[in-house]
């Protein structure tokens, strides 16, 4: 089931769900159980630091974890257990021979510091065209994951409650 909105409409309407999306993706990647976009069923995702977790309440509002292995640090489990949401992380998408690395600032749904696959063609026009296509492909993958895979789950109150409850239970059992 997908939400019947254009990508821009979905991002504008549901941008506040960015931290939920990024936290959901983190948990699914850590469990090696993330849904794959229909357009790229072989997509591999890695999440690296710096990771920024933010809480709306409590004493420690922000937790930042740095390093390539930050996502597997015990502090991630602690942050999830405390109800913090991941608001910024470096993501690496690999599809076939292409790799994109970028920072997703989930509070604003900004993709930053994008590193695209580097085409090996001698022609400058072809090179630029391939870079533009790689950028569009990345945005399309993020859009598909958000609108088709995450949003239907998030907009179903019962399903989302069960999903969030399972995160907290797993975090408590690991902590």
C-alpha cells in the first residue's frame, strides 16, 4: 500500500516525520531487515556516524556518536531506550556497482554532502549527464523508501505502535 501523493507533496506534508523515518531505517538496518525499494531490490544500506539523536524531553536532549561504526555502538541502544530519535546520519546506499554516500538531516529532510558514483566516460557532457542521473536516482530511492515503504506503516496507528514497541523491547533486552 502506498500513499497517493506526489513525492513533493509527501515530503511537504510529512517532513515532520523525518526523525521517525531515519530512526526506523536505523533499527531496520541494524537488524538487517529493511524493506527494499521495488525499483532497486538489491539495495544495500549502511549507516555511519556522526549520528545525532535528539529527545523532546528529559535532561540529555542530544547525543552525538561519531565514527564509521557508530551505528553499532551500545550508546545507540541506550538512546533508543530513552526514546531519542535519530535526526542526522551518514547513509551509504549501494545498488549494483553504484554507491551514494550522503548525510540525511531528517528534521528538514535535507540530503547533504552527497557523494555520487563517479562515471568513467571521457566526454564532459556525458559525465555531467550521468552525474545528474545519479543524483535523480538517489532522490528517487529516498522518496520511494519514504512514501512507499515507511509512510504506510507510520500512518497506520496500530502498526506503528507495534513497530515502536518492538524497538524499545529489543533495546531493553540488549541493555
